[in-house]
């Protein structure tokens, strides 16, 4: 009933419904009798309702989704003392590192140091509930702090009545909401649009900006703004070196000590492996050691001065506890002014964290879920502002330390949270004397590792020179403009490069060559004892096995240009798409296809224009003078200017191995090219064979456009179509042929074992006889048994069990017809209802050649 109504509506609207099976001949037993298979296979097209039904989650899928939001449920039940020991060491170590780093990064964000501690506490406390990485440590980081500081500075001019920490908390809350939304809908793959080049340029440019911006604080310089573009800050540093104060002594010496301790520890770890673990922990805690040392020096220097004064800049009073805990202030004024900063903030939150977590996951042999990591980052940044925290994300330096410290589970974050909590409540009095210059030294030392080393840039150059150009452009834009502009520039340039590559991609025409595989100086398969029996395309024959491969005729893939590629067949072309086949590159790819065909073929009907006026303007043909000369010479005017040695176009084979999806534009352009080439080859027809289609929806689209089926011509020879299919055995290891092979193998092994036992018995008897003869003849008898004696008994060669196993492949292949005849069940790999869709290029070429030759045989019989 529904079908009938649908057909009536289609007729009313003028819609021409496509028959379910355009190649209806395969349903006729007379047409399929020559397939010679035990079973047939008719491939059904995918249905639209099936596609949407797959999008609807089932009950188990909904449950798995809900459970995946809390990954700790999968391992918390197995927690043990050994894991706790590793987490204690790592958690305490990170706690000791994050306290000074958090305070230093808060100053980078134009906030008081306690806000860095708040962010550090919430980051490590919340993350473990949602984490899929055991190594990541969430908290304040240099780049995010620099970006937050820029936003706070800008908003101070727009919203002067709103404190900076309120702006920073609102920014974190808004960015966290965006990130957690992306994670909940499981779109973590979105970070993959940011290339490694963009990430490296962003990190390098940001590190340089941060380091240069901290030099004035490191040396006590004054008289200029450190929020200007980096190049201006650098110029002003050179201009104001004469304003340096005692801060330079506290900063430069602290920075030198940090690098000195790390260098000494690396040297000890390299030359004294026994002390490598100790050297690692000393190097890890060098920041703590330097801050404690310089805090002690500051205390000794400034303790006699009135409170609030010092000989160099120090932190002074740091509030105890969570003094700024409150509901974040979010209103339309704040949101409207922060909305423009959200894209850069979200990008910074995501790319550094996801890149670090993936990297350490590969190093430590576990997988992270990017979408779930976004949930963790988002919730952390949504809850942090309630304690006064600002935006936090994964830290590369602390993550590396945590991994090397032997962390076992994400629960180590809870231990770190206790350390930070202790610092918030117990150590503010000590924080009073921390020198600002020493904190700047900590920042510069930390961001130095974010700069991409020259050797890495050189490796980038070897892989993709153009991307190195993008890298330097991103770094320069960051230095001469801002971190946000550097991010946008590298991402846009990478996207433009990808789009250009897709838009201007041209496929390649392929030629065929037969190859053999060699192992050492032997052709594999040419020996009776093959080193790898039954592998690949070995046939077991005495001749060297060969296989067809298809290479670009221009050798653009780097193959040996001295190897000559065979033309598949006169008038048959094999074309492989390079970067998929969709609307951006369909025109370029097909234009290249048509141009090559026109250059290497000629029209089938050379005299297809009766009068000169019938010719199109862009193909005027020979001049009147040439036509008169041809008429005088008795030559057909149609061949003037035509290379008659060129073949006519007969078939086109498309390699879809690099194509996963097609769209309306690409299919329509393919239809237009098919019609164009049909007119070019008229009155002949052009067969279109398509190989290696990877997607059922692509098959559906191509079949709807008329591809996959032979062209039906009205005079009947299409009935002689030779359908060539690739078939495979049904059943695999449980098939009849496999069972027969196992039976033959067992018999062969048993026979070999019996033969081996008999040979051993004969050998024992011969050895006894030899010993008896040697005993009677004496040791000096010249006719003793053995090598060199005239009465030596020849030893019978023994067939070992391993020899029998190695020869089984040849045995099986030599029994091929007898073994498999009548017992093997085979079926087509692809549907027989679409005979022009092929599993590989070899079958496509076989089908094309067979039907081109069969077509001419049919025409001869027809005439």
C-alpha cells in the first residue's frame, strides 16, 4: 500500500524512480549460468532509514556512555597498596613543584599569587574523577596564564570597576562550559584539525613571548609596559638596561642555578646509572630548592626592615585559605566583552592538554579518550572559579615529572591537592619573603622547554618544507603581534594548505608491470622449499610466481624510471584519484583525465561532420586549402591533422582506493565526463570499470548514476557481455577445502614420522654392523668402514619432520585440482548485479580487456 502511494506521488511530481536492480539480467538463470559458482551474491544498496537508525543509541550504548563519563569506576575497585606507594611519591613531588609554579604563573596572569594556588588545588582535585590519563596534571600553565593576563589587562580598560580575578574566573567558567559541551557530545576529534605545525609554532612563539616578558621582572627593569608586542618589549629591555636593580642579582643567579642543577643531574644520570633515580628527584625538586634558598636569603636581608618594605621586590602578604571563594560573577556585560576571547582560550585549553595526554599515553602504553579529557578540563574550569581559580589545563613539565616519578593512577592528583591545601593554609607566612625575580626565573626556566629545538625543525623540513614556512610565520606573528593572532594564523594557513592540496589534486594514470619477490639471491616461490610457503601470490609451480602491480606511468611515485610499464590495452586507461573524489577536487581530477585521454586517443568516427558548418567553433578542423589538397591526393579529409596510429577510446578504469565518500557534485561531473567521452567515442561505447570502492554509500551513489552496469545498446551485442568476477572460498578454516588440506597434511606428517623412525632403525643396525667389522679388522685395517674406505657403507638420507612440514605447501598445490575439485564452495566477493564494480585493478583490467575483445567478436558475428 505504501509503495503504491509512493509511486503515485512520484508520477505526480515527475520523479523517475530507479528500478531496484538496473542490471536485471543477473536474475535470469540463463544469464548467470556461466558464473560457475556454487552461490551467487547480489549486493543491496544501503537504506537511508538504516543510516539514521544507526545514529539512535541502544540501551547498552547509553549505559556505556554514562559509565564512560566516570572512568575511575573501571579501576578504583582494584586499588592496592603498591599503587598507593607510587601515587604518594608522584603526588607529593608534583605538589612540591606546583606550589611555586602556580604562584609564578598567577603573576603572569596579572593576578595575586594566591589565585595560582586556588587553580592548582581545584585542577588536581577534580581531574581524577573524569581522567583517562594517569600522567596529566591540570593546573596553571604559562601560555594560558599569559593569555589570561592579556584579557585581564584589556578588560581593565573596558570594565574598570570589575576586579581582575573576577574577569579571570568568568573567562575560565565560560571556556569550561564550551569545552565540556564539546566533550559531552563526544566531538573530541575536533582537536585533530590543529596540525602539529600549528601546535609547535604556537608553543614556540608563546614561550618566546613569555620569556621576553619576564626579563624586566627578572632584572628589575622599569619604565615600559611588558604587555606590548614581544619585539617592542625586547627593544625596550635593551633601552632600559641601565635601570636594573638588585632584583637582577636575585633573578639571574636563580636562573643560572636552575640550569646548573639540571645540567649536573643530567651528567650524573648519564655517567653514573646507579644514581640515576636520585639525580632525577634532585633535578625534579630543583625549583623547590631554589625558591627555598632565595626565600631564606630574602628573609635574612629584609627581616630587619619595616613590614611592607624590602631591598628588592618580594611577594609580601599572601592571604591564608580560600579568601576569594564565591559564586563567579557572570552578567551580560562581562559575557559580551569576553566572547571575543573565547575561541583563543578554548584552543589553548584543548591543544596543549590533548597533545600532552596523547603523547604520554603512547609512551606509557595506554589510550586516552579526547572527548572525556575535554569533559575533565571543562568541569575543572567550571568548578575552579567557585574557589577563585582561573583557567587551567594540562602542564607539560609537571606531566613529565609525574610520569617519571612512577605515578600509577590518576588518584595521585588527590595527594597533590593535599599538598597544595597545606601550602594554602600553613605557608603564607613563608611566602611573604619570596623574591619576584626568583619567580620570574622559574617561569623563564619552565617555558624554555616549550621552544621547538632546531633539530626538530630540521626534521619538519625533511618531511614537509612548506609546513616549516607555516611554522616560522606563526612564530613571527606571535612575536610581532599576539599569541591569539599566532594561533589563528597557523591554523588558517594549515587549513589553506590542505584545501589547496585537495582542490588542485590530479590523479595519476597507471601502467602495469609484473614483479617477483626475492629473498637474497633467490626468487621466492621458485624453490621447492619456499622460505615462506603459501604466502602472498605463490602458486607452487616450478615457474617463478609473478603478480601484477600498477604504477604511475610517469614514475611520479619514485619508482625506478628504467622499469618500463606495459600499456594495459590500446584504448584502455587506468586512473587513480589522488586526494579523494568530492566537490572541491572533482573538476580538477576529471579535467586531467579528459585531457590525457584526448592526447593519447583519436575519435572513433573521423568524418563525423558532414559539412564544415557542422563543426563547433572550438574545433574548426582543417582549412579549405588542406581539404582541397587532401581531395586532390585522394585522402579522407577527416584524417587531416589526426594521428591515425592512436587507438580509439574503449574503456576507463577508475581506482577508488583513495576515495571514501562521493557527493552530488562529483557524481554529476563524472556523469558529464562519461557523456562527453561517449560522444567522443561514438558510435562505439566506453565501458567504465570502478575498482576498490571502500564505501557502500559510494557504491549506491555511483549505481544511481548508472555506473556499475554495462551500457545497453539497441542492436543486441551487449548480450555477449562477459561478466568477470572475483570469487573466494566460503567457510575459511572450516571449509571443505581446508578440511581436506588438513587431512592431507596429517597423512603427510604421519608418513614422514614413520619414514623417520624406519630410517633411524636402519641406521642403528648399520652402525652395529660397522662396529662389528671394525672390531674384527682392527684399527689399522685400510678397509675400515667410513669415508675413504672401499667397503664403506653409504648412509641413507633421512627425511626430517621439519622437511615434511616445509614441503606441505608444494604437496597441497600439486594436488590442487584433485584436492579441490568438487569440494570447494566459492562465491563472488562483490555483487554480481554490479559487474563493473571490481575488488581490485587486476580483475577490473581483465574484465575490461575481455569485454572489449568480446564486443568486436560479437560485432563481426553480427555483421
